[in-house]
C-alpha cells in the first residue's frame, strides 16, 4: 500500500477530520491524516486523548479492508496493536510491551499508545476503517486524569524523531495488513495477539462496574470479546467497557 501522509498543522482530532474527508468523498485507502497539534483528541468512549503539542504521534490511517467481514472487525484492532508492539519493542529494552485488551499498548504499567477505530460499514463490507492512533513519544508530563500514561521517552532516554517513528509504524501496519490479506490466517493472528496480551492466563483483579472479582483471561472469541475464567470455574464473556482491569 502507498501511504499518503497529509500533515495538517493543527486539528481538533485526526479521526474527526478523516471522517469529514470521508463524508466529502475525499478519503482514500492509504491516506494518513497526521498532526503534531491535536487539540481535542478522542479516546475510547467519552475519553479525551491528551497530547502535548509537537511531542507525539497522532494520526488516523484510512483503510478499506474489504476482505474483512464486518463481524470480524476485531482483526483490524489486532493487526494495528501488533504493529505498534513491534515498533515500540525496538525502543524499550528491559521492559515488556503488552496489549491491554482490546488495544491499549502498555510498557510495564504505563499506557504508551491508544487506538480508536471507526468502521464504516456498507452491506456486508467494511467500506472504510479510520484507524486513529496516538503514541506518546517525547511528552514527559501528563495532566489529564487518564490512568497510568507514559511515553517512550521514559524508557528510551533520547528525544525521538517523530517522522522516523511514524514511517516505521506505517511500514509495520502495511506489512501486517498485506500479509493478512494474502493469508487470511485468523488463527495465527489471534495467537500472535494472545502472545502479547497483558495478563493472559494470570489471575488478577477485575471489576464489572459493580464489584471487584478475581479472574483469569483465557481466550478471546471471534468477535474479539474477552473470555475470563472465574474462581468458581465459570467462564464469562465480556464486551468492551463491560470489564475493567484493576491495576
Ligand atoms: C484510547 O486509548 O482511548 C484511544 C486513543 C486514540 C487516540 C488517537 S490520537 C489520533 C486519533 N485521533 C483522535 O482523535 N483519537 C485518535
């Protein structure tokens, strides 16, 4: 895929801007909306994504994943999360890089990157996928109430070149995306994802919004839902926002 990086000096949100372009018929696969001044970044749910001016990567990548059925849209989350892990691992020597389900990237106990995917479905196809990615790179202090934010600079002691990092990330996304399109190997992708999954097969504390409980992540299903084993042997399936990790 050829990426077309459209760098815009200042934006509210790269995802909202990409969505506008889509509505105007001006978005193509491979378009990458990038800004170094995102002023009102969107996180998962109602959250705000904090990003200091000039310090981080905030992009939205436009894909047209026609080979991925809408019911399998979690494949996009998996591909992008794994691409992020690959890149971040290059700069973090002594800590583990993990994916906190569904697609937060953690280094040790700090969230370094977040992904917000908006899929536009037409009939039986994902017509467009706007893949919003925020990677905290050179920002040293965080002020929002996001839990455990961190930056690559906390692990890699030099200021990093954002453009170089962006190119590496796009290359990884491309490789994973094209490889998947050729092989369509859902099982391999899932096992790579599970390999990097934070707290996989480990007893830990979670909350279902009402109470805390002990659980162990044992699998994800084909829709990307989390399957957690409880102490009484029961297995429960959770959708996003139905389960909270107690850190
Ligand atoms: C999350 O973890 O809550 C998801 C964060 C996604 C942030 C990125 S930054 C670039 C893109 N544009 C946005 O407005 N949000 C995403």
